[in-house]
């Protein structure tokens, strides 16, 4: 039998390999990798070291029992997240968190009491809230605000409760909705007030409030921050946040942004 020329044999082998090779994947078979379509910020959480973090007028909340519930994500973060050294795991089942004010409902400030083993401020007759208001907050206001600013201050927890329930007393019935009580504080006073609050909580007899620190939550409208990139989203979110909050009072690493996104495949 005549030998097959080497070149022809190589061509035949190459042809066989081509026929046996798997077909290239179709468009439907190609693996899809996710691509970011859009993202937006929903909340910003921060641990400011002072009330002075507010650039603008801060409204103290004298009726925290009328406030919406504390954000679940903030509670869970304080209980379990070990990424932030200050937000340690407490021995108490739930750390005591009190809404102490903010700027409207879009930016709220909470006082965290790591040494309390019970909630505070969920009802108007809460004894701990009365003590906090009468012995810590109001004395700090009286010490640092001038008499013109103090004329509008309701100077005790019991009087605040009476004021909030005035419509019931005026004959509108037990179903009348309580009115919140807010007292405006100017940025110029906030650092001195906070220093006095901290000093008071370190005195004997105030052990329940010792170690108090602050947590701020900013609620962002998705439509104001939606972007095609995370960088652009953060620029929009930070502009909104920093118009109210002075980042000099937020230590590095003590702030986080909650983001939602849409992916394209």
C-alpha cells in the first residue's frame, strides 16, 4: 500500500480535530456577568462624638415616647457588629436607645446607654426618662443658655408631659393625639451642653447613664442619590449629609452607608 503523503495526513488529522471540536457557545449559552445598572443610598449611620456635629439648629426631643421606633438596622448593628470597636456586644439583651432629637424626621440623633438593662423613653411615665430629663438634660440647658433663649423652655419632664397632653385636658377626649415637644438649640451651644451632659453622667448616682454615646441616622431619598456608579452615588449622598453634619465630629471609620442597587445581566 502506498504511503499517505505526510502533508495530506496532517490535513486529514486537522480536519478530524475540527469536526470533533465542541461548537462555540451561542449567545444564550455564554455565562453572564453582573453589571451595575444603578445604585442609591437609603441610610447613613454615624457615631458623632458630640452634639456639636450639627451645623444647623438642632431640635431637642422632649417627648421620645411619641417618636417612631428605633431603626432595626441601628439596633442590630449596636448589638452584634464587631467592626466598630465602640459598638461592642453588650451583656444586656438590647441596648437602651433614646431618640433625643434631630432635624425633622430625615436626620435623627440617638443616645445609647450601654449600662442600662431596660428600655428608656417608650412611655411618658418612664422613671428613667424623667431622671434623664430633669437631672441631666434640662440642667445642661439652664447652665449654658441665656435667659432670652430659656423663656420658651419647659423646665421639667412632668410639665412636658402635661403640655403634650393639653388637648386631652381641654376636653378633646382621651383619643386626642399627644403633641410632640421640641426645643431648638443653636450650634453655638451644642458643644458646651454635651460636655456638661457627659460630666453629669460620670458623677456618683448617675451610673445608669454612664458611658452614654451618640448615634446619628440620616434617611436619604433614593431619587436624590440614584446613580450609575457608587462613586457618583456617594458624592450625592455626602453632599446632602454634610450640609447638616460636620464630619470633623465623626471619627474615621465610625460611619457607614446603606446602599441598594440594581444589576444588569
